[in-house]
């Protein structure tokens, strides 16, 4: 015979429900922190000559001072930031997916690797 609480809910089910709520809460608070940190404008290079990209809410992206690339969306996949868009070579246009392997991410700095090159970005906004 199973033991039941007065309200008719089995104690094990109560524990499972509480664990599920805590898991959802932990994901909401901690799981999206990387995504929240990546939102903003990231640039590299000397003042007045900065290049980079902007990651906006809802996955919208834009390139910063890079005339040959036009980003339109971004996403995180494992430890990579993927910027999707188009590149322009003369009169030809190609779809691109630039992948930056995230080495370090703080609220102000992003260190990433792309094709063996280490890139250091700073957040401006």
C-alpha cells in the first residue's frame, strides 16, 4: 500500500515536481547567462579603426565597420558563437557562417579563436 499525503499526492511525485521546478529555475538564471553576456557590441582594433560585430536580442546580428561582411543573425552552439550572413566579393555575394570558438567570455571581454587565430574583443555597449 502506498503512503499518500492528506492532499492525495504521493511524496515521491512531490519531490520530482520540486526538482523539475528547481532545474527550470537554474537554467533560467544560469543557463542563459552566456547568451545574455554575448548580447552587445564587440570590437577589436585601435580607437577609430575598430571592427567587430553586434549581437542583439532575438538572434539579430550586424557587422561593425566591415564592408565585405553583413551579418544578420547569431547563435551559440556549445562553446562557439556563430555569425550568419553574407560576404561580398566584387559583384558576387555568398552566404557565410563565421564560427568563433569562445575561449573566455566576461561581461566586458571576449577572447575567441577563429581559424587558429586568437581574437580579443571588448564590449562597447
